[in-house]
C-alpha cells in the first residue's frame, strides 16, 4: 500500500470558488482512478499550518497505481488549472 499526502498554499489570485472546486474534483477521484482506495481532502484546521490551507491523503493499493495516478487524465485535468494557483508540497511513502 502507498500513501500520497499533499498540502497547498494558495496564491492570492485563488478564489473561494477555486478552493471549493479543488475539494470537489479531488474527492471525485474516488472510484475514477484505478488502484485508489481512499481519498481524504479538506481545509487545514491546524494553527501550525505554515500557510498551507488545504491538505489531503490518498491511499493506493500499489506503487504502480500511485505512479499511474500521476498520468491519469482526471489528475492531469486538475493540474492544468490548479497548479498556477498553488504552492504545493507532496509526500509519497509505502505503508506496511
């Protein structure tokens, strides 16, 4: 099993609608991306957020599934409009 974690610092040009859209589209990956077992995404509630407003965790059944996710059309479509609006951080690791 592989875990994919991410967090976004939103740029000033991002709107509330952009932030809501990101939550909806990432949540919709459930059932659409092969090998994606779980998706959890939401607004950060931590006072220690260092400016990261949105975060999430995804659980994949294998390393190949995680790798395939990176090139999946739904993920690429999300990145097309989202990347100009965020400063992201990502962490991927195997889970035992």
